[in-house]
C-alpha cells in the first residue's frame, strides 16, 4: 500500500483499480483493459478524457502566467473573463463570483458569507442553516456539517450546533411517502415541515436553505414536479436565502444549462465546481446575488479588507481551462445534445424497472440512479454489500458506476457520450445486475 491516505475509501478496499489513461468516455487500467466511465470520474469529466483543447488552454496559460493570486489588488484578465462569463450564464440576479478549488470550499465560503452579510445588515442572530437529509455539500469541517449523510459525520465531531444546522426530509417520494399519499400531498407535507422547522427555530434566526436542485451523491433523488414551487414559497414568506448547490447538476447535466432552470428555481446563491472545468483543473465558484455583493463591499470598505481568500482563488490556469470548457459547451451545443442523449439514457434505463433486483430507476438528463431492493413489493432495500457487489460486477464487465446511498448505483457519464455508447452502458449494467441477482439467489438459497 502506498503512503496515500485515500479519500472516502475503506482502508481494506484501497488500490483496487490502477488507471493509466483516458480517451473520450473510456479509461484504461495498467493492463490496458478498457472501461466505459459511467461516472464521468466523480460526476465531473463532462467533456470526456483527453480533450486537447483543454490541454492546450492549460499549456498556453502556464507559458503565459503560470500563477497569479488575487490578494491586495492583484488580478489577471482570464479570471475577470471567467467571472463575467459565469455572471452572464447563472440564474442569479447581478451575480458576483468568488473562486475556490472545490465544491466543499465553495460551500464553506457561503457559510462565512452568510455570517458576514447578516452581521453587516445588523441581523447577527440570523445564523441557522436548513439542510436536507441525504444531501451532499462537501467534506470540509463546515460543509460536512451541511451534508446529510452519516458516513461524512461519523467520528469527526462536526460543528452542527455551532453552525445552527437544521435538517428536513429529502423529497424522495419512493422512500418517504406515506401509504396512499399522492405526490402533491407529499410535497405539501414537506413544505409544511419546512415551515414548521422555520417557525420552531424562529424565522429571525434562520439565514439560508441550502439544497441541490436534485440530490446526487445521496441517491440521485428527483423531487416531484411541484416540490420546488412549494418550498420556494415558504422561503420567500420568511425571507430566507436559497443557495442552490449545483456542483453536480450544473452545465448540462440535467438537460439544461443549470439544474435550477430544470426545476424552476431562482436562487440568491449558487455553488459550482466539477463541470466548470470538466474536472480537468480544480476550480469552484461561490455565486452570490448583487444585493449581497453590495452589502459585503460596503462592509469590507468599513473594515479595510475582505478577510477571506485562498492562495489558489482564481488560479489563472484553472480559470483558462474553465473558460475554454464553457466555450466548448456553447460552441458545440452540448447542453442541447446532452438533453437528447439524456432522454435516451433515461428511456433505456427505465426498462430495468422490471428487473427483479430493481426497485426504482430515476434521474434527469445524463444523471441517474438504479435503486436495488430485495423485495420489490415492500421496497426492502438491499444491503450495501449488494450494491458494492453489483459495482464490482460492472467493473469486471468494463463499466464504471458507483455504489451510493447504501443500495443504489449512480450513473453520470460524460456529456459527450453517444447513443451507441449509452447502449453499451445499459447492456453492461444489465448483465451486471443479472449476475448480482443470480449471486443473491444462490446466497439466499
């Protein structure tokens, strides 16, 4: 075993697959075996592997200005250009952009900005943050507290109380609906739960509601159609900021430019990363609305400095790669193409609902999950070991997917995937599920 302390990995399951190169939607291991990368790395390699335009953008920027920080009045044009491009794209009014290196640090930035903003407007008591069960917002000390997954919490002594984290249910109708409850009744109940949480905490103490437009790591949970309309109405009623965590759902992933537009959201803040550079360089963006920006500028002028920033905030090489990525998305109409191939992927995966091991298939665009059950009638979730076994079978069959949320397989291929490659993905996934089902029947016997 190497000297690496591996991220989000069981120490007993490290160093299982050594990857050496990638091309298009495929990656290759040290023995030359080909795998269809059905997870776009970690939900991020939107343009596939080996894109030479992105490689050239990085090389050219390294040759021109390999590093430049943004402290104390220094800046560079490529960072300004990227911020202006994002401002023109995002569904946030008069947006301002703070650059980091990961979705985790961007959400940490949002936590600090909530405190800074409400202190500046004379409402220091407005500190509590409402998050959802099964949400994923990162693994830094603050962002992990926002995350709603036990695996990110255990033994880390996270500052839930200090941050005033409040938790509400995930909009997972398949799992969380009451017997006989319609989708509309379900979403009304969740909106009422949110309102009761706000009232119970004291509306004057609640700063923000942070949520993914649709859950990703927590199981690719697609909210019912009227969920966000009802949730947004509650937030508006109590003057609570909405922060849309679009680390996974942005840049064509859900069939639109942003997941917020897929679900009709108008957030005051957004978190972007992953697809911003197609995963080629570490970069994130904490997006805030113009109203917040003006207040922060005014307060910072009084203090003499805005005391937040990272060495690599707006790294010029990362900005250059991100700017080229956005150019390719637009030039090649990739969001429109991904909407079409995404519809095809969802229709192909839908056939798996008849599989004896599958309880639910769900998703939007090129983002999906297959939930595994041991009893379809009673929706009894398979043990996590079953999902891990299915993931391993997929790998043996030349397909990379990811076991998530205990009993689900996550699917998130590059936006550049073709119809033929989708057929290959579904064929290998189906074979792997058949093999898993056969194994389970032998185990059960």
